[in-house]
């Protein structure tokens, strides 16, 4: 029999996880999608209702907007990777609690270790608080670039926030242009 790949093993272990209470209430695990060795990784917060039902990140209303944002950067779901801080849906769309994030983070770190991205784009405050700095201020710091351990990090407003607050779209557009420039500079292989 074929030996499962590192990705298959990771997903299988993640499917079994009951490290926090969310594993018991979710419908489907939302592990992540995309190109498993992409230089560009997007990290959201956690599954919503549609994601929970379908098992895929960003398939609801916020996902449609994310697809438009990706096209501004000349990217698509097939050449980047999309994951979340927590892999199971918090009931009623509440934010994932600190202890749920802490319990789940190991999976994201394992994904990052396998992907080895050059650029990580945090979607919203929660992902930025986990991956860039604790107490990240999205209103003040969005669009800024931080380099840590050979990886470029930035954060933009979460697509759900952009659905609620149209005023944040112009500055997000500028952030997306900056991301496009960085991707072109750091990941020319994506356009070959
Ligand atoms: N919001 C997120 O943060 N992640 C998803 O997968 C969907 C909505």
C-alpha cells in the first residue's frame, strides 16, 4: 500500500483533533485549499456557516469578495494557499476564543512548515494577532510589511469587514496593489 504523504497525514490527524470544544460542534473540518507549495499563503480567522457545510474556506459571501481581491493581485485559488487560524466553525459566527486559537495553532504552523511560503497575508485582526504580533491594530497597521524568519508578512481588512464597511475599500485596494507588487518581486515564478 502507498505511504500517505505528509499532507495526507496532517489532514488525517487534524480530522481527529478534539483539542478544543469546536471539534464536537462543527459539521466539516475546514483544513485549507490551494497549491500546497505556493509561495503565497492567505490566513483567515475561521470557518463560517457555508464553510462549515462545504468543508472549504471562504466559500460564502466573504469568499466571493476574496476571489475578487485575489484577481486584483493576479492570483487565483489554484496558485496560492488559503487556510484559517481555527479549522472548525465557532458556533453562531462568534470570534474564535483565545484558548481555541491556541489549541488549533499547531495545525497552521504545520501547514506553514510544509508550504514554506515567501509571503503570508493575514485576513483580518485575528490572523494578524497570531502571526504578526499580539495586539495587532488592523486600523493602524494594515498594509505594512514585516519580515520575520525569511518570510514577508502583511495584513489587510477581513473580507467580511469589507462587506460591512465600504469605507475601508479604497485603502484596501492600495494594500492589494502593494501585495501585487511584493508578489511580483518575491515570487516571479508564479508568473512564468
Ligand atoms: N471567514 C474566515 O475567516 N474564513 C473562512 O474560511 C470564511 C470566512
